[in-house]
């Protein structure tokens, strides 16, 4: 249960960072039932303030974390399978590091 909650919390934090950046750079944040997925697409595909916020690789990893968070929130904790989490756990450090580097680089170039 702890690992599942930690993976979900990581994605929540990454999503809040991206949401704040996109909100600061344009007037209207994405809305609707798919806003979580749209947020990731915007961060990886929009050339905002001269560059992408995250790379395609980071986008793909975060999309998997988003899918897991949705699963975690919509099922009972004992239904979460370790095999589903295993790949995320193995990529966690690398994804966090890459996300941090890319976001800092974007913020540095846009200020």
C-alpha cells in the first residue's frame, strides 16, 4: 500500500508543477474530463516560451504514472497488483531526475 501511495503522490506533485507552469504561461488551463492527460500533452508538445517543458520520454513515463494513479484512486488498495507497480518503481528515480532537470531547464530559459 505504501509504495502505491508513494507512486501516486509523486505523480500528483509532478502534475501540480506542470499545472502551475502552464497556468502562469497562458490564461486558460485545460478543462474537461481529460484535463489530466491534456496537461501532459501540453507540457510535452507545446512550444511555450521557446521550448518544451518535458521531453517525449518523460511524457511517456508520466503518462504511465497517471494511469497508475487513476487505478490506485479507483480501486481498493488490496486490488493493486505489485507487477503493475514494478516497472514504475524501477523507473521512479530516473523519471524523477529527468523531470527535475527538464523543468529546471525550462524555467531557467523562460526567465
